[in-house]
């Protein structure tokens, strides 16, 4: 939050905007508890000595975390997810940057269509796209695996990258580029030396957002992963075996710590921008 | 030396090709396969295009009942999640002041937890050996654990609302933040009370965010199949599950494609209708 955004709120608060004293903070806290309680309860089971997900909890143990390291399939799935998310986030951010720069700096016939297309994956149920890609890859004899999942994820992450970068690019003064070019820089040099550094934080935040979108995605990965199960796909396959669940939860706790750090980082970078 | 126009033209080409190849083309392939005469795998043999699959769909009312039910569930979930998220967003935008950033992160953290695990968390609460049943039986309110809580349509609805709330608050929060506070001051100066200001100024100005939220929840919910599988049981089946099953279990791709096309068109038509409706009301 910038100081500029805060100050008008102060003055409006003085004239009594929101003088109706509804317990909004209470509502927020109750909903927050509603959001956190089930997750915290689930996390208890990473430390529970019970065989499955049953109450009451009989004792506490760290064994599950040791089992995580022995479960090769699970580690492979986690590695697949990581690879897919890195590839998808990198592709989506690069393409989103291209869309953003082209759309804000150049008037061309297909400009509106390009932005519309880049945002369109938000508007269709993922299962439809999943089915389409599944059929297309089958027709083209492309073997399913981490690359097909990454390609699909780059498409569903593209709207997020485009919207984040577009918002930032609209706020940049085009005169900066004119100045660089008047001083003799070619346009690619201008992009590299002027625009990219200014976009830095937005690029990082777009990449992290895309990473999270991909890392947690299941509907598409389930159809396109083939034998390279990603972590959500692996999890989905294992959930029906109750005895497995505590180990899965332990793995998820480990992964969560990673995602949490990423989310906080993304949010911090965006709010500083 | 590459000029500006040249460089920008090069920039627009890769995303265009990427989206045509990996977004537009697959959707066209679904349509093409749905027009296949025979069932089974892909086979563009004699008789293509044919409306066989759609004729079969039209003869099977259970698909339409399922689609209508899934759409109704998605609308209900989107509306409820939006209604619950609005006060949250309002609190963050108008009341939380300098702590808004921290409160926002707190709200978003659950969303960073694996989607599947958040669903599992509800299974843990509602399941036969879950927390609620354990509480009910140990306190003596119930003599026997109930299986009614889980594997029902209600369980699917509650779980999905739970999953969407943090996400739903974001577009509304963004819209509320953009509201120029001087409009509210002007309304106050002209004698509008707090409720009048809220319903005549704040709500109309936040409508774009509300609309964005409704779509961002509605569209993925229509195609959901993971939640119904995990907590819905036979009663909580949703349309997305039927589509998915034709590709994984049943292995009837043309019929699955036809189901997918129907879902896509219905979703887009409803979205377009909603945009029209709300635009008209804003003009009035």
C-alpha cells in the first residue's frame, strides 16, 4: 500500500465513511478461522501416529517425514511438478511480457484480439481445454509427459502473467523509451536496458503467480501427464488409500512451507512495486 | 539496427502462434472429434462430419439434468462465495488501513495450500471417522458416527465455497480500492446516510469487481470433477466428472467431446448473458 493510497482514506474516514458499525473485523476473523481450521486439523495428521485419518489422535510422531524421504514415487512426482511449474511459469511470463509490450507500444490490427486471446483461458472450464489438448497430442502422436503438461500450464498461466504485466506497462511513461531511442539505442536495446529493469518486480511477481497456478493444477495434468505424474496427480491417485494419507500430508506440509514463502514473496514484491 | 515497429511485430508473433497452437487448435479438435460418426477413439473415416454424438446426447436426458444441476450448483457457489467475500474485501479496503497488506496475506495463505489437501481437510472434518462425528459421539449427541455429512451434494457445495472464498475476495478488493473516496464524501455532503452511500455509491462502483469474481468462481466450478469425486460420492456427481470419465474410464472420446462442447457453449452463453444483463441494469 502506498502512502498516496492511504491518505485519502484517512480524510474520508474523518467524514464518517462506514460509520455503520457493523462488526466487519469480527466477520473477517470468523471467516479466517473457518478457512484455517480444517487445514490446521489436517496438518495435525502429519504428526499423528494413527494409521489413517481418524479421530481421536493416539500419539505424535515424526516418522511420516522420514517416510517421505523413502517414497521415491512421491519424490519423483514432486520433482516433476517443480520442473513443470518452472517451465510453464517461464514460458507464460515471457509470452505475457511479449503480449504486454506489443499491446501497449504498438498499434496493429490484431492488438485487441491478442490481448483477448491471452486472457481467454480464464474464461473456459479447464476440463474442456484438457480434453482438447489430450485429443490434439494423441492426433499428433506427441507422447504425454512433463512437456505436454508444461505446455498446457503455460496457456492457463498466461492470463495471470499478461494481466499483471499489462497493468504495470500501462503505468510506464512511453517517453522513457523515446528518450533512449533519441539517444541512439535500438529498440531491442531499449527494451533490455530501460523497460526490463523497470518491470523487474512485476516480472518476478508474474512468474511466481504462474508457478503457483501450475504447481497446484490437477484437472489438466491428470489427462496430460501420462506416466510422469505431477504431485497433485500422484496425490489424487493415492488419496483413496487411507493408510497413505498421513505420509502424503507430511509431504504436503513440506511443500506448503515452500509455497507459503513464494506467496509471501510474490505479495511483498507486488506491494512494493 | 532493428526499428521499433519491426521489433514489436516480432514480439507479437510468438504469443499468437503459441495461443493458436495450444489454445485455439485444441478447442477446434474437440469440436472436430465431437462430429465423428462412430464412438470409441479418434476416427475421421467416412461419414464425417456427423451429428450422431449430439443426437445420442439429445436422447439421453440424464446428461442435461446433470448439466443443469452442475450449472445451478456453480451459480449458487459463485453467488455465496461472492456474498461472503464482499464484506471481507470491504473490511480490507476501508477498515483495515495500514494493516490491510498483512490481513490480505493472511487471507490468501490458505489458497496457497494444495487444492486437493484443502478438500481432504473437509473430508477429515465431515468423514465417518472425522472430527465432527468424533465430537458428536464422544459428547453423546449421536450414538453412532454418521455418514450423512460426507458424500453428498451439500458436502461438495460447502467444500467448494470454502475453497473459493480467498480467491473471490481479490477482484472485489481491487475494485473497492479503486473507488475515489471523494465520491463518498460528496454523497455524505449531499446528506446521504451510510447505507445509502453504500448501496448507491460503493456497490455500483464495485460491480466490475463483483462480476469478475462471479465469473472467476463460476467458470472453474462448472468443470470441477476432483471435489465431487472426493467428497461428493454417487449423489454429488458433477458434469465435469462425466466428461473426464469418457476419456479415462469409458474410452468414448467422441461422446466425451460432444459433452465438452455443450459445456463450453453453455458456459460462454451464460457468461455473455450475465454481462448483457448487468450492463443493461447499469444503464437503467
